[in-house]
């Protein structure tokens, strides 16, 4: 039984506008889409969310995002988080298309569980005794895992 979903996308010939991944990779806990806006084109209306926080990851090109009256410039490599209540709209630069990944999720109530966690949702369950195939038999990795385990369990 497959416990994952995988799909390959052609970013060079990506379709214009929005491509939602929910059904394509069976998303159940977060929203994810790709936007490809042709040069000079953008959203035709503003939107906000009731609870969903969004993150925009700029993959190619340049553009701007309108955020409650402020215009923020965007370019390849930028990562922008937007609060749910903020009205927003994307537009590609007049001379460049804009390609981005848009990720949305609802508040992670009850997380993080541990105050020193670097992860927002710290529900990972390590199996310290099972190594990936590329680490099997590697004594340095085994010792590193012992050290990490002791740090996480507070026994160092």
C-alpha cells in the first residue's frame, strides 16, 4: 500500500494562473497551489481568509503583492508569510512573469508541544534504532543519533 502521493510538474511550461494540488496529491492538512502569472497580469480582486495563514514562495520572476494598502516587491527566492485577515492580491512585473508556490494552513492549536521546539508542529516520532539505508552501519551516525536523542530527552 502506498502511503504517499507524488506528482511531477514542468515548471518551464507550467500553466498560467492557479494550479491547486489538493486533489492531485490528496492533501488533507494544508492547502497548496502554484501560481504562474504572465508579465503584467495579476489577480482581479482582493481576498483574505477567516483562519488560514498563507506563505508565498517565489520560484521565478518578479512581481508585487498588495497587502492591506501596502505594495511589497517580490523576486525569486523571497518567502512571504501573510496573516489571515490581511487583504491581498498578486501581480507579475510588467517585464517578467511571476511563478510562486502558495501554501496555506490553519492554526496548529496545541502546538508546539515543547517550548524549545524549533518546529511549529512538533509531533515527529523518531525511531532512533532504525536508520535509513544510506546510514546503516555508519558508526558516526549512530553516535550522532545517541547525542541528539539525549538532548531531546534531556538526559545529556
